[in-house]
């Protein structure tokens, strides 16, 4: 999966999920907005966030701009964990 990251502020951003493989495309197409698989979505949005800042932790997916591939998210940067 590839990611497009656009910063909105120190704690908000827009992340776009860009599938690389047919498996990823199928996975995203199979997600149902009315019955969200939160673990899968949070995993991919967290991964996209970490690619921009390894210390960032996803707090929430605020709203979808284009479900499920593009969303506004909130996060915090955690300094000092793990060493």
C-alpha cells in the first residue's frame, strides 16, 4: 500500500490509501461504510501516518473524503517512548 499524506495542522492530516496490488484493491472495495472493519482501516491509516512521522499515533478517523481511500484524521506525536 502506498500513502499520500497532507498535513492540515500539528495534530490533523489527510491521508489517502493507494493500493498497489489487486489484493489491496479488493480489500478496500470489500469494506462496507455501514459495517466498518475498524481494525483494518485503523491499521492502514496508522501505517500511512507512521510513514510521515514514526512517533505519530492515530487518535481517530474524523471523516471520509472518499470512502475508504481518503480521510481526515487526528493524531498525536508521542516523544520518548521506547528509549
